[in-house]
C-alpha cells in the first residue's frame, strides 16, 4: 500500500511541476508587457521554483523505493519552499493592489513586514530543518506570519471578488489551501499519513494558477 501511494505521489508531483511550469510560461508569453499578467507569471514561477527544492528530493526517495532517505536535502528543500511561499503571497498581495487600484501604504507595509519576519523565522537555526523530526514549536512560530499573509490576501480578494468575475473564487482557493496545510504543520510529524493532505493543498494552488490565467 505504501508503495502504491508513493507511485501516486510521484506521478502527482511530476504532473504538478510540469503543468504549473507550462502555465507560468504561457502567462509570461501572453503578458505583452501587461504588469498584472507578468506578476501572475512570476508568482507561478516562484511557486514552482520553491516547490522543486522539496518535491524533487521526495521523488528521488520514491524512485529508490524509500530505501534511501535524504533528510538533509528534504529539510533544506522545505526551508527554501517556505521562503518562496512567503514571496508568493507578497506578490499575490501586490497583484491585488494593482488589480483593484488600492492605495493603502499601511497594509502594504504590514505584509512586507510579515514577509520579512517569516523569512527570518525560516532562517534561524532553531528550526533544525535537516533532522528527521524538527521541533513543532518552531514550525508553528514560522507559520504564524505566513497564515497572516494568507489571511490578508484572502480578505483582499474576498472584498473585491465581484470586481473581476474570472477571479471571483481566488479567495476560496487560498482558504482551501490553508485548510489542508495547517493540519500538516500541526500533526504530520506524529502522523505521517496526514502529509497526504499536501496533495489537495497543491491542487488548490493549481486552481489559483488556472484562475490567474484568466487575467
């Protein structure tokens, strides 16, 4: 059963990385110097670039049928992914600012500060990224500013959900991604099977990218 799930995860990760990369490239080619589409394309590339650092080591382990565990590469990959996800939501915020023509410097400063805090928290050695079971305490600490980033983006796109009908459900996709992500943060170390929730969480990001293609 474990081997079957491993193969499913491998195929899923491969399809995700390839499809997201293709969609990001399509958005870039279609941008024609449109700032909104350029930001969306860059968001997608940042997302894929960060996830590659975590997913490729996972895929290598699956290929080796879990006989070889590269905890160091997985840990560093998770660290890089955590940092790039913060940048993803910072770009997400500024996409909303441009789309909805909002001029609120204070809120923009807040999300910048949250991004910096999140990145600093991801870099401190107390995270112990490269051990098998990193401390839950720091997993929670570094994700607090990240959840706040997601909350700000969710509220922004919810308030203006009717401004662009093609983007009406963006806020919902963000909510769904966090609904599946938070249990992984809290309980995956003790119950590894919960890590499978990252699959529907990833699907939520694919949905985000597909919606962004309609800009």
